[in-house]
């Protein structure tokens, strides 16, 4: 939809940046521990750093999936509509988090009680 062209461009830029960050995180993970024979302290620190980077990348992958879903909703003409209650999502929420799937009330309920 033409009215969402700016949002679509923003989402595509966000997606490209996340892919770049994930790629850099993976490259860093591969490099950890590759600098010779580490002592037990180095091994522990490297394992911790790999775990942190892996979790960061997992969160970023989830955000990429959210962005892809938002792009799909734009294509279907469903962007900005809560996937739970069907009401419009507040424009301010969409500005702050342009890949939001739920309005604030539904998101709060989902966080409290889980998805239906």
C-alpha cells in the first residue's frame, strides 16, 4: 500500500541493519578462542562471551521475523491492526515499534497470561 511506503522503507533499513549486526556477532563468536592455547580462565570468558553473542543474535533474529511479518501485513493491507482484537494500534506505538503486532492492552494481556 502506498500510504505505508515510508514505513516499509524504514522496516527494510532496520532489517538490513539487523542482518549486518547478526553477521558481525557470528564472526566475533567464530573468532573467540582462536588465538592460541587458552587457559581455563580464557576458556570460561570465551564461553560466556559466545553465549551472550548467541543470545543477542537470537533476539535479533526474532526481531527480523517480526519485521518480515510487518512487511507482510503491509502487503495484505493489515498493517497497524492488532492481530488479537482487530482494533487499530495507536500511531505512537507504531512509530516507536513499527513492527508491533498487538495494541498495548492486548500486548499487556499476552505478557500476563500468554498468547491465546
